[in-house]
C-alpha cells in the first residue's frame, strides 16, 4: 500500500514515515459492492495502482450457509482515494 499523499510505501503499521499519514485514522468510504470472489480482482486492481483497499464482508449471522457463493462484500478505500478508485473500476463493469 502506498501513502495517498506522497505515494511512498507505507510501513507495516500503515503509516507513512515521510508525511506522518496514518491510514488507521483515514476516513474509509465504501465505493462499491461486489459478489465474491470478484473482490479479489477489484482488490488486486486497486492495489496495483497503489490504492489502499479494505474488503468488508457483509455479515448475515442468521444465514451463514445459504448466502454461499453470492456473498456480498463491500470495497472500501480511504476517502482521499475514492475518486481515483472509482475511475479505475469504471472499466470493470461486470461486477455489479
Ligand atoms: Zn506520506
């Protein structure tokens, strides 16, 4: 993952040694909902552009089995990266 400010790699604690950016304190926004396993593709696309990404699984505790392969997950990125991430994902239209 890269720092959204200076595009340098973040350290293992998700902090930037250069500008003190702290990814843990970033405002994460959900930019897209996809069905598994498409989040793997979305994640790899975003990460290949250095955009930090988190996958948020939708939790349905009362029906953990029946959701099966159609489990819906949410893609979240730091708010500062949301526009860039959405731009990249515009080309990936088959994941809705
Ligand atoms: Zn930085």
